[in-house]
């Protein structure tokens, strides 16, 4: 229903007419602490909003204080806690 999904590096990213979701972001350790990740997330978020999307969501581990401080600095705020459930037995 108006939803599209894109698979990038094995992870599914969701988008619909109203918004987008950044669901995974990784970088090589040698690139850490240089601001690259912050710049990419900020740029992707800005691009989504400038393209007419009403919102951009970001899923993160709340126990990672460093990344969460960065996300708050670029304009994100905590909205809700979510839980991912993976079922290993497909016989229902």
C-alpha cells in the first residue's frame, strides 16, 4: 500500500510516500571519529526532507550514547522504543 523496500548490503530499508527510514549504518573502523558517518546521516536526512518527505526516521541502539548524541545534534529525537523479533521456526 504505497510502500517500497530497498535491500542494501543485505538490510531492508523502507520508504513510503510520506517518509523514509534509515535502518542500518556501518562504516570501516579506520574511518571512525572523522565525522563521516555524521555527515552521511545528516545529508541523507536533509535530502529526504528536501525531496518532499514529511519525516525521516532512524533506528538506533539507545545504549550507544556516542551515536545517539550525534543523532540528537543533527536533529533527531527519541520517539519510541521498538523491539525486533526474529522467528527461527517457520512451521506455525
